[in-house]
C-alpha cells in the first residue's frame, strides 16, 4: 500500500531539536561545544542538519551536557503516518499494555472463572506465541495479545503456590520481556523502562539464579540507554562475577556469560572506549565458540551468528564505517535466524555504509530492514535521522519514498 506524508507532521532533524534545547538553556553554540568537547564546526554541522546526529554516544553527550533526556533530541516516540495501518494498530495497544504493567504487584481480585481457567500448560503456549511475535517483530500482534496474557499470568501468579507459583512467575517474566521489547521498538522508552522493572521483580520470584541474572541484562541496558555507563558497568560486572563464581557448565550459563560480554562491549563503545569494547567482544566470541552453535536461552539469541552481528554493530556505535562494512562482508545470516535480528543487522549495515560514504548501499540495506520489520525500522532513531540527512542532501526516488514512510519528509 502506498504511503503519503501527513500534513502538519514534524520533519525536524535531531540537530534542529538540539538547537532548540540549547537555545532554551540560553547557551551559545560555543558553550555547547566547550561543554561536550566537540568543535564549534561540528556543533554547527549537527544543528544545521549537515551532519547526522544518530550515534547514541554523541546524542548522550549532548543530552548529559544539556541535562535533558536523549529522546528530547531524537524526538521519540514517533507516530506512524496515517496510511501505515499496521503501525497505527501497533501504537493503538500501547495504553492497554501500560495498564497491564501498572497492575503488577497489585491484588488481581480475579473472578471465579479466571481462577478456574488457570492452566500453566496453556499459558506456556501463549507465552511461546508472544515470543514468536517478538522475534518476528510483529508489533501489532504483540500489542493485541499482550494485555490479556499479562492479566492471566498475574492471576496465575497470585493463585498458584510452590513450584507452580515459581513457574508462573517465570512465564510472567518472559511476557514482561515481550512487552518491554514491544514498547522499546515503538519508542515508548518510559513505558519500556516500567516493563524492565517488572522483568527484574518477577524474575526474583522464580528463585532461579540464572533467570534472575538474565533479567539484569535488561536492567543494565536501561542505564546504558541514558548514558549512565558506570551504573550499567557495575550491573554487568556483578553478573559476570557471579557467573564466574557459580561456574555453571550448562549452555544457559555460557549464553548468559557471552551475552553480558556483548552488553559490556556496547557499554564501552558508547563510553568511547573502543579498546575495552573490542576485548569484551573477543570474550563473547570465546563463549560462542564454547557453545558451538546458535541458541536462544532467555530469548537472548546468543551464539556465533549474534556475535558476528554485534561485530558490525559495535564499530557502527563508534562511527567506524569502514571496519563495520569490512566485517559485514564476512557475515552470513542463517535463514532461520529471527527477523528481529535480521532487520537490526541490516539497519546497522545501512548506517555503516552511510558512514563509509556509500549512500546507495545504505539505502539498499535500510530497505531490506524495512521489508523484514516495517514498523520497527520506521521507528528506529538511527534510520530516521540518517535517511533524513540523506534526503536533505540527495532527494530522489526510493530514498524519498522511504522518507515518506518514516514520516521525515
């Protein structure tokens, strides 16, 4: 279905929003340059939309200097264009998912028929289905199914006892993770943070040490996303220490160890420490080799393929387009790998090509990502900013059509 630009929609770049926030603080461009360590010429280029302000490390540096949330610069959450019916459907369920999250820990006051309907085997199937929607980046389907699923799991946790109660909380933890990813991909960061808190709290109720550690992976990501690198690093270090102390030989523990090294690598990359980022990536590669093949323990999809994907993502975070492109040339994604990971990979490949001056290839990669995960790609901060910059300097054909679907023109 064709998409058309909505009249009256905002097509501001991240740089224009940055300029507005700076002016609100009554700072000069020189003051912002001094406070962040960027040159005056760089600040001007960002604000004038001549330089893409899409890298998280750069956005976070400006956000911390101006004491604002990163989304004030990136402009999220975004509203899908009116002709994007799937995007509109995905967003329509946000309020219902939020209400379900807010009820966590509150008495469920279930009706008799709700208590009688509690069936853990059936709930397992529904949680598996929710994770299927998550991996397929089927955001509209996620939004449609999550509110009722969360309610039924909250009831199950309240009325169950012993091992069944712990089992129910394990299912609730997984469902909260699905809600977190749904909200995160729609740019609802505050709601996604609420979901992450629920993940951590419900995981503790399972009594499973590895399940509890897996929840910390997401908790570290919350601090990483706002530039609190020390706090994120402390959570990661504690988890790696505990995993080392336990010395659990199960594949699940190996996956967690590798996943935490990847998170540590990302934290270091955004903290502008490429050497430490590379060291953690190498340790993740070692864990993947120990594991031997791709797995999806705790929905983290850890293994050799995901480590290779992160090998592209990390230099993108550092703005090293040539390194990312060279690594991408060696990546071969299995056909059965999830659309979620496929799409994210092509988003990073597109950004890598852009940094490397290969704009046609960048557009091609973004279009591949959009075919795999339309709404998630259109909501992606880096895609929107990069495509916007490309359009302002090179308006034509498929590029403008993609910009219309993103809502940036």
